[in-house]
C-alpha cells in the first residue's frame, strides 16, 4: 500500500475515532460492573472489585492514548527492532516455570498475584509496529515468496509458537489474522497467501491432535447440547443469556446468567451479558461503534502520508476487528470457544491499556493524514 497524496497535512486527530473509543470504553466500565457484581461480591466480598480496577486501567489507558496521540509515529521506526526483541524475551520468560504465572490453565502472565501483564498482548502491538517498519522499507520484495513473504512470516510463526506454549490458541489466532491483513495490505500475492492457508489446515489438525481438549471444543461447537455438562456448557449458557434479551433486553443490571451460571461473565462472555440486559438494540449499537472505529481506522490508513503509517494503521485496525469478530463469534455460537476478550469492553488491564495505546498511535497517524 503506497500512499502518495498531495495536500495540506492536518494537525487535529480523527474525532470519530476518539468518540467511538471513549463510548466503547464507557460502555465497557458499566457492563463490567453489571456483569461482575455478583461474582465479585461472592468471590472478593466487594461488588465493585472488578469495576474499580477496570476504571483504573481505563484512566491509565486514556492517558497512554492521548500521550501516543501527541507522539510522532515516525519515531516508532527507531524502536521497532528493540521492541520486537523485548516482546520475544517476554514471551520466552512467561514460558519458564517460576517466572510465568498460571491463570485459567494457561501460563500467560508475568507478575505477582493480581498484578501482572500478559506478554502476548504486548507482542501483538510490537509485531504490528515492526512489520509496518520492515514492510515499508522492503515493500518491493513482498511479491517474492522467499525474500519478501517468508522473513516476516517466520517471525510471526516464532511468536505464535511461543504463545501456543502457554497455551493460548485465541491470542495466536488474533496475531496470525492481523499479520495476514498487514501482509495483504503491503502487497503480498494472493496465491502466496492462499498457499499458506492450505498449509495452515494440517497445522491446525496437528494442534488439535496434540491437545484433545481442543477436539472436544470443536465437537461441542457442532452440537453443544450433547455436551451440555462439560465442553458445551459455555456456549449453552451464553445463548441462554442472549436469547431472553430479545429486542430491548431485560434492563441494565437485570441479567440472570451473571448469577454464577455463565462462566467468565466479565471477560470472554461479557457480550452475552450486554445482549441479555440491553437486547438486540444494545448489541447492535455496540457493533455499530466498532464498525465506526474500523471504518475510520481504514480511512486513516488510506490517507496516511507514508507507507509506514498506512501499514501501522491497517495493523492496529485489523487487530481490533479480528478480535471483535472472534469474540462475538464465540459468544453467539458461531465459532468454537476460545479465550478472547472483547476490545475496550471486557475486564482486563493488559488488553485494555494496549488497545488504547494502539488507538493513540492511530490518532497520531490521523493527525498527519493528507
């Protein structure tokens, strides 16, 4: 994607990106409280436990967003390589017993107790920045498989391999989906990408074979009611939440499934609670805000002053879009269950702050569009 547009460079950010992001963030804090109040009161003795922390991370994320909005994205070129190395060091460290922290069955965290970071979240943004830098420098090579496509693909596969050691199939899928979007935008040939897709099928089968629980999830996805007490439980409870929501919902705070029926109501399945309480109208409004954000992000990519900014905007926007598609697909029973949060909405400090940091970079690019 080579952008060479003439015109005066503007100095103000895309207001629709700011508005859609802040609206999503506000909805997220409210729904995190509504979805987690019962669980927090029962588990932590404080109904506001998760909501307070989400609000704290939201404030820190907003500070990071506005800081990056005023940080010239061209300076990211200088730190692209060191940032990639740091991301890989974190991914290696989290796989070492005694250093990485196990949560939810995955060794995916670095930190002590409830304070920690998820290196895979940092890796997504770090790889986007590095790929935008590398592909903008050697864009003429991208049409070649060995010199153009293979080097970035090797980096992505190495990162995915480390993330799969946690194991975390969800984050691996988001990362690879984002990488494919960047490579396509950079000019990779369709035949090469289709060839890689054909190789991905046996790789996916191999991942299923080495971990039988993944096969159970796929089988349960095909017929969740046949496995309603184990692998199909999440999907069924999610649908029990979405269905009664109807057009207008049961009302904010009136969810029934959050009373310890639906697992992870404040993270992976928060969209189910939102749809139950706010109905089809609420769910559609949320998705419309995401569509607005993605549209303005792609518009920023198209009008960016250089290839680096264009690919950077594509990567950040693509990461958000892929994550939304997977999360909503899972909670509606359209995809097998995998642990992916809903951007800006689900509870989680690492995801929230990194997403807002990415939006800040996107806003800085929008300030320099022609």
